[in-house]
C-alpha cells in the first residue's frame, strides 16, 4: 500500500530535526530541546529524518502503508498540484493526502526552472526576477489580489479533487494555514467535497489552528512549525475520523 503525501513544510515535518554543526539532532517534546540522534548519522540528511517523524509517517504506520512524501518547505499550491500530477503519470497510490500551503504563494517558471515564491525575500528567486518579486510583495496585502487568488485556488483545487475522484483515487485534503471560510463573502460558493476535505470552510479546522486549539505549541515562539507530539496528534485525528473504519 502506498500513501502519497504532498504539501509544504508542515508535511515535511520541518524543524523536527536540525543539523547542528554537522550533527543531526531531533526535538525532544519533554525537554523542548534538541537531542543528538542515536546511532550513526552517516548517510542521513535533515529532510529525510524530518519526514520520518512527520504526521505522514505516523499515519503510514497506522495504515500499514509505505510513505511517499513529495512535500517541499516553502512550496506553493501550484507546485503541489503539478508534482502530484507528474507522480500520477507513472504510479497510482492507494491514498493521497495533501496539506495545502498558504494561498499567496506562487510558482514561477523561469529559464526552465520552477521557483517557489513566498515571503522569504529576493534570495528565493534569481537576480533577474528581483524587481518582479519586489512588486509581488507590494501587491500581496491588497484585498483584491488575495481574494482573486483565493477564489481561483478554490476552483483549481476542486477541479483537482474531481480529477482524483474520476480516477477513483482515494484522497483527503486539509488546509494548513489559510481556509476558504470567506469564499461566500468574496463572490464564491461553497462546494460539495464529500469527505475528501477536512472542513475547508472553517478556520478552526486548519492544521495550525487545530493544533493550537488542542494546546500544542510550535517548536519555538518565532516558528510556525510543530513538534513530534503535534504531528502524532494530527495523524491520530486523521486516522480516527477518516480512515479507521474504511
């Protein structure tokens, strides 16, 4: 059984493991400190080790599945849809789970390379895109910009959901940070997702808000990422509510 997961840093399990001066350390929930990984670290890397501790791996263990995770920190929703479609060209997984990233992010194709555009600064794009990026940052707070993006993304994700449904591929979506709560207020209409989306129209059911509501804290005050127990809790929530009886 293949469990395929895509998304952004939350689906990667970002900050569950750090590389500290060449030594890999994992976050200990009890102490709130990073402890050196047990055993040899040869051949290990932060990205892989984070995924091993993510909600996706916990859920794969519960389902008895092999995990394939193509999530990327800082990744846009355009990237999520593109890479998932590419994966489906050669493999049909038994289950797809996607955690949608913040709605303002974009993907720019430039000289044959895809760049993920977010608030990380001009270093995230090549120099010849710097002016375009600076204008992008200026435009993001404008309501007409973010509202248009939200409506377009709402429709695009629904179309993708229908593609998966037509292909008879089981799937579940959730929002990590933003929700579609205000879609009816900005000219859109709530759609029928069946049980394929963790309440897309409720801010309280986004990954970040749900975890904070259940008293899980980020790994540090300045971080948006959650620790090991939070990842386990989210996996348990998905399993109990969407997969246990299926």
